[in-house]
């Protein structure tokens, strides 16, 4: 699956690695490592339009749309000025990037965030920022579905 940010492992690998790490300090370092593995977002994409509102840190998400079997597929690239947030972006991209818009809307990254134990170990501001990133991605998926030509739109939501 193309995450468009090279070197982000598949989400199943991330989940498996979290399960191997018992201590929160190890998990925290792993999240930072995931962020370091992402390709930097080009300055060209660090625009106000790509900036995620509601995050304490600066976060940018750039969205590209393609089609798979006439269904909109969204690919995301992202970045942040904070190491831990950059890692959270990597986890989110591993979860949703390269998927059909309908799959993105059916995915619950917040539940995964909780399952990995991130909410209980991060500040409320970071948790709220993650929610803002998820909402931005869902808004892009909804927009992709509404922009699809009518014949494709019917197939995309079935």
C-alpha cells in the first residue's frame, strides 16, 4: 500500500511492534522513530490550506486523489514541527493513506489511537490534535466522494 511518505511501515506492523513494547518510554521512542522515518513534506506543501487547525503544534496534511476502479482513492503526506506529533501523523497515514474514500470513512483511527494506549499517555492537547487530523482526513474523503462524477459516486458509496 502506498503511504506516499516513504518508510512508514504498514499499520499492522506498527500494531505488532506496539504489542512488543511493554514500557511507555519505549512506545514513546517508537512513535518518534516512526515520525523520523517519514519523508519530509516539501515546503511547497506547507501552505495555510494544508495546515490542520486545532493542533497545538504545526501540522500539515497534503492530500492527493486518484481513482481505483472508478472509486476515489486518497493519498496523504504529512509533517509536523513536533517530534511526537510527527510520529502520530505517521501512524495516521499508515492507517488511511492509499485507501478508497469509503474505506477511510469506515476506519476509526481514534479507536486505534486508544487501542495503542496513546490517549492515556499523551496530553489532552495532543489527543485533541490527533482528533483534528482525523477530522481533516475524513473531510477530505467526504469531499472526494462528493466531487466524484455521479456514476462513480453511486458505485463509491455502495
